[in-house]
C-alpha cells in the first residue's frame, strides 16, 4: 500500500524532506523504490533514536537531508550533518544514532 501512495511521485518533482514528519520516540520510514536490484528508503529519526548494530550483504549509501547523526562503521564513529553522504560497506557492522532529529535517504544496491 505504501508503494501505491508513492507512485504518485513518479515523473514529478518532490521535496524529500516532506515525505514524513518526525515522530517523538520513533523512527519513521517510507520505501520509495523496492526492486530486485536495490532499494531507496526515506527515514526520519527523532532525536535519540537509532538503529542498533547490524550488517547488510550489500553496500549502502546514506544521504542526510537534514539534522545530525552518528554513524558507526566497524567501531569507527562518524558525525554526519545535513547535506553529507556516507557509504556503509557490505558485511561491515554499522549502527546509526540521532544526535538531533535527522532525515536521510538510504540507497542499497543489490548487485
């Protein structure tokens, strides 16, 4: 159903920052593209929220639209602010934590 709602954006200009609002105490996600070859997902993290350490079998590109986050890759913390990009390599443990509210796009290529 979520994919159906986002189909209205095909062939249209949209403001990524407007895909979802922050929700106190939670992480909001919206799948933009979900294909066999990869995914593009929008996230809005409320301050203090995060994703615990995990691994993924594919490289992932994180683009922070606004706000500030700490991304830890293989034990190395990286402070990221709106407008910046980080590549999280495949099979390396990583975690994300909101220093303050932040919105991001996560692009994962499965090939």
